[in-house]
């Protein structure tokens, strides 16, 4: 029987992933606060807290490495990715080192750079990015269309972003517009 490969709604997928990240971050924060532990309890309380904290950190790490969407943490001042997940490497056909060692604008299509820079300015000003599309150069010389959802942490000058590749969907939309 053929596998159903119908496209999923990217926005719904991103919203579900964002909700899961918030849930995991709340769990980690709760564990770090130690609300469920009293300072005067048995000496094992600190060990229990550390165990829970490590478990929550592993859960976040595991979530980050899920191959559902591309995930990025970027330095908005330096214009570089600080962290990416394996899905980014898979889509672009590049190693993590190749991606992290270059400016993220280096791989953006020249025609998309002005819009991308404007979008980064909006992020820096505190706005969220949703459904922003731009093209990124892969190792094979082809451009991949990414649809982004992102938010900036102004205090840390960081951007947290998720993207999905919509190259095929974009090609289909272009086809529909032409014919």
C-alpha cells in the first residue's frame, strides 16, 4: 500500500512544535526552581533536583534533534548560527561545521537578502516572524525555499527559529499561478 505523502499544514506543525517547546521549558523551569522540594528535607533532595534537571535538559536536547523541522539559534549581531539541528544539514547537504562557520546571509539567495535583512530588523525590534520565505543555497548548487517562524531574545541578541522546506510546495504554487 502506498504511503500517504500529502503535505501537512506547515503552520499547524510549527505551532504544535512551539507548544511542545514551551511545555518542556516550563518543566525545566519548574525543576530548576525546586518548588516541589523543601530546603530542609533529606540530603537526597539536591540529588533529586539535579537528576530531574538533567532529565529535562535531555528532553529539550532530544526535542531539538527531532527531524521534523529545521531548528536554529542565531546570533543577530554576528549574523551567524550558533546551533542548528541535524535536519538543517540533511536539507542543505552540508556539515554542521560548514553551516556554523559562515554568515547565514552567505547562503541566502542574493535577491532575498534585502527582505531577509528587513525581517531580521523586525525581529530585533521585538516582532515575531511567521511564514517568512527565503531561499538558501544547498551543497548541490540548488536553492531550497524555507518558510520561517522566529522570535528574538533582545537581551541576549539571539534569534530562535524553526523552518520547514517548502521548495516543492512553492514550485506547485508557481505552477498554479502560471497555468
